[in-house]
């Protein structure tokens, strides 16, 4: 073996060993650092505007990176059913500073922010601020008004502000006509369940994102279950008035001719009849937005 | 072997030290540090923070520029000027040449960084006085030096098979990609199937500069754990060693025209 | 005893990016240089002289063949301690001073610490640069650089010295100085192998010369033979060393390199010599009448289109 070939073989072996070492040491580094160290840098940033100036014209690429970071961060917290989402708003704020026209960041970002933990950050005020920033930057994009109204309605229960948002949105050229209907409904029956159903149906019909559609379906089934439960509890009351006792099972009520059959929830499972006469769903995890279930 | 290696290392160091471009860069950094107090005047109460950010970032950035700028010429210049022939016709092995060149440039960068650090601490002393927490900044600077080890090794690797300009572009591109190493791994985590395998492999082949950048934490007086210092050191040494080994592998087989 | 023996060394360079084609830069070369000899390697630009030197220095790897230097494989790192090399028009490290440069090369060649400084002083004196002090090489003239170049090639007292075009690019005075230096090395008993396309230099310095053209060896001869030969002598080259005893009577002199034999004979003996060679089944390579001057010899060799093959 010539010295040249010997050196080649030794080098190739060293290369393999060293590289394996980098993989091992790197995973140690990543374990020690934790996932959020890089993300936490947003806390130290003076503002997204500064970052934008330093990005040398590649701000939209950087915005994509920050948006991905925000989605990862949110998804990670969601999986772990976390109650704290400290970095979500700074991440979204920087993302939208870098690319003010990144509509998804406003639409999804505000949804992540507004929902109550563990489904979201539980920061509806910040969600409103984010969407309002989006509207300032993209005044002709009427769907942001819809998102804004939605947050006011659903998470802040501020029907007046919600109605205003829908009304303003409906005035944007190209806005779909039901935005006007929304505005009117907010004014008349803000607190109606039918309004909520209408709203979520609109979300379901107009969104193209499967994740949003899924969320809308979850809300709609929860709303239906809520209506069912209210009605069933009404029937239990009727049974109690007639017989002077609470029913122990649904069959009692069917025999009494109050119910036509065994009541099923939107997922096809039987509703639960509790000994105190109240009603619940079998599997609350399928009805994450069912308010009654949460209150217990 | 050791004496030949040190001879090449010292000569590389001497070449860099006698290059006027180097002094321009150092002067630039010192000016930047000196003008940092002016930045501080603009935003009251942030004097130290801005000085630290500007100082540490320029030490890092200019170090990387020096590493790439000198690194691309290390091998190609010797080929172009035919001095390589006078070296390889002596009992010098090719790997000794590459390793000596690498160590020489690393030595240059370490001395440079030491000078810039001294300037930086003087600026700190003048504007704010020194505090205990300022020692934490040394960790950030140490990590910066670890970055230089990797950048230099990559630059030499590229310069063994491509032209100086392309070597510079490749090395700088990897530096930028490496600062987003964790995002790269996130992208890999999202993808599926064969693409995932490929992306994960790519994520590990790319250098990780993200965990070597603790300037922001240091500026806010956040400490860095000793375990992290240990494994980051290990990672940087192993990664640079891999790149140098790859460079030797290519250089051993290369016909030099 | 041969200081350098080249056995069938050849090099093909790949050209083209998509379709690799191989262009021979050096066809299989057989050549031997005796110890203590000053050997000129002649040829026009692009003949393959530098390629040969790069192969011998291990800078490029050969396509085929091998060589021994001082009895050892040319790739043996031990050999490199005992040889010196000056490439064609090197630029050296222009940020160094002459003493620094020589110190660097002395270290690389493994010259012991205590011998380095005296050796550097001695060499600088020898090449006429004793008074340059700490001036950087960037301020040196071409002639001075070439003298530094020769100094670096001999800093470690090598036994064999390879010089690639040591006189090119120099003015007449510079050429004279370099010529004197080489003459001095020759007087020290060093084996010198230098390539050149300047015939007068070769004529002044060399014991023997080889002519190479288009990557192919065209002839080898002793300067004295070439210079003093009158018309009536011819050079006969054949493959097959076994035939030598049978024909040695007809030869004035002969050299063997591997299987290749080069003999000089009087022209009247040529016919019978060729008959004998044929009977011995030796493979005849060329028959060339010898000319009076190196220039004539050179021109004759480089204008031959093909080898004469029987």
C-alpha cells in the first residue's frame, strides 16, 4: 500500500468516526438546549422592523421561517396540552412585521391566540391586535374583518364590536353578502346559538383549509350536542313532573312516550343520563367546545 | 511530522498577519466598538445592551468574513504560485499540508478574536465599568470561536475542489443555512417518508450554528450551562475534524496542475 | 550507478467535461541519469518536460510506469529528503524575506535546528544575496528570485537536484549567474536534472541530453558525442538487452535502460549491425545519423514525425 493510499483509507475511517461523533454530540446539545432557546430570541428583539432592516431584503423568506417556527411552537404546545403560550404572540408579531401581507399568519395566528387553553393561548386581546394590524396592512382583504368579528363574538362576547367588524367588512368591495347578514344578526341576537351555528357554517363553507374546516365541524357538532342536551333536560323535567321521580334510564322515558327512541349524539353515541337528571355526552373529548361539559 | 506541521501552521499565520486586508477588518471592528457608545446615546438606558450586541455581532461576523476570505486562498494560492510544488517535493505529506494550513488560519482567528475582545472590553469599561455578569460574555465569544473552527474547515474543504469564488459562496451559504439549523430540522420533522429521511440526513450534514450563537442570551445576562459548553465544544471539534478529513481525502486524490 | 531511472512513466490527462477523452501528455518514457551527471532535458514548450518533473515529484500521479531515484521508489517519502526541486517560474511567498523563506523550507525538509542558520547564511552568500537583509521577496527582481529559488532547492544538501527551466525569463546577466550556480553544483558532484528549451545552456552545462517532443522521447546523447562526432556515426536504439553481447563488437559505445539499448556505431558497420539485431530478434526502434552540433541534433530529433520501426 502506498503512503498515499494509506492516508486515504485512514482519512475515510476518521471521517466516518468524526461524523458519527457530530451526530451524537449534536443531539446532546439539542437535548440540553431545549426546543425553545432559539424561539426565545424573539423576546430580545427590539422589534420586527429592526429584524426586517437587518434581513437585507430577504424579509419574506425570513417571515416564512418565523411563521414555520410559530406553527411548530403552537403545534408542540397543543400536543402537550400546555396552558402557557408565552412566545406565540411575539413570534406572530415578528412574522407579520417581516411580511405584512402574509395573510395566513393573521388568520390562523389569531385563531391560535384567541381560543382558550389548552386549545389556544387564551389571549383574545392580542388576537384582536394582530388582526387589526392585518387589516391596517391589507385593508382590501375583507376576510380579516370576518376573523376580527369572529374573535369579538366568540372569545370576547363583545357583540357590538363583532357587529361593527362584520359591517365594516361588508363594505369592502368583493365581500360576500352574508357579511351583512352577520352584522344584522349580531345586532339582534348576539347571544343566539343559531347565530353561532350560522357563523361556523360560513367558516366551513368559505374556508379552503382542511384544518379550519375540521375546527368548524367540531364547533358545529358541539353546538348541536348543546342544543340536544338542553332539549333532553327539558324532557327529563317533563318526566319528573308527570311521575314525580327522575328517570334512571332513557327507556323509562321512551315507555312513558316522552321520547321516540334512545337519543343519540351527533357522533352516533348514546347520551349519558346522570342520576341528578342532567345529561352529558359519552365522550367529552369529541366535543371540545361543548360549554356545559367544560363547566363540570 | 510535528515540526513540519508547525512550520506550515506558523507560515500560514505569518502570511495572514502580514496581509494588510486583515488590519483593515480589525480596524473596522475597533471603530465599530468605539462608536457603540454613540448608539447608546440614541436610546437611553440601552447603552450596555447595544454595545454588547454590536460588539459581539461584529466580532462574529468579521471573524467569519476573515475565515472565508483567507480560507479560500490557502490552497489555491499555493497552487497558482507553484509554491505547492516546492512543498510537495519535500518530505511533506499532503495531509500535513492541509492540516497545517487549517491550524494556521485557526491560530490567526484566535489571535484576532483575542484582540477584538480586548478592544470590546475596553469599550465596555469606558462606558459602563465592568461587572460580574460581563464574564458571561466570554462564553458567547468562546462559542463564536467554535463557529470559526467550523467555517474555516468548511472553507478549506471547498477550496480543495472548487475555485476561490465558489468556495466563498458555498462557505457563506452554509454559514447562513447553519444559523437556521434548527428550522431545517423542523422542516425535516414535518416531511414524510423518504423525503423525511433525506431531509433529516441533510439537517445533520449541515453545520449547526444556531446553538453556537448565544449573543442574545449573553446580552441579557443569561448564563449558559456547563453541559452545553462541553457538548458544543465537542460538536464543533468533531464537525471541523470531519470537514478537514474530507478535505484531505479530496486533496490526496487530486492531480495538481 | 544511476541516480534516476525512469521506467515507462506516462501520463494521460482527461480533457472535456461530458465526454472524457484522454490526451497523452507523456508517452511511456524510459530514461536513466547517472550519479554525478548533469543531464539536460530538452524540448520545445509543451513537449512534456514539466509533466515529467511533476510526475517525479509526486505532484501528479502517473497513468502507468514507475521510476526510482537513488535506488528507491520515487514515491518513497525518504527519497524526498535527498532531492531538491525548483519549479518553473515560481512566485514564492512574497511576504517573507529571503532568510525566512529558506528557514521555512529547511524546516520542511527536516534540517536540524542547529544547522539551519549557518546553512542559510552560507547559501545566501553562495547565491549572491548575502546583503538583502529583511527585505520582503515582493521587492526582489526576477534574477534575485531565481537565485533564491535555487537556494531553496539545495537548502537541505540534496544529492539530486531537479530544475525546471531555471534560465527562462531572465536577462543575459541573470542567465549567466544561474549558469554559474549550476556549474558550482556540478563541481560539488551533485546529480543535476534540468529541463530547458535553451540549447546553449544545455551545451554549456550538460554531460548528456535527452530530446523530448510531443510527449515522446526522441533521442539521448552525450554532449561530447554530439559535439565531436563527425559525419559517419549513427545512433541505433533497439529493445532487447539480450542482443547486446552479440553486437558489441560493432559498437563504439552503448547505454542500457531497462530493455532499451542505445548504441553508437560507425556508419560502415550499420548494415551488419542491423542484420545481427534482426537475427537476435531485437526490436529496432531507430537509426539516426549523428550531427555535428546540439542544435542540428535537436532539430533532427524534433522534426522526425514517427519512430523508425523495422
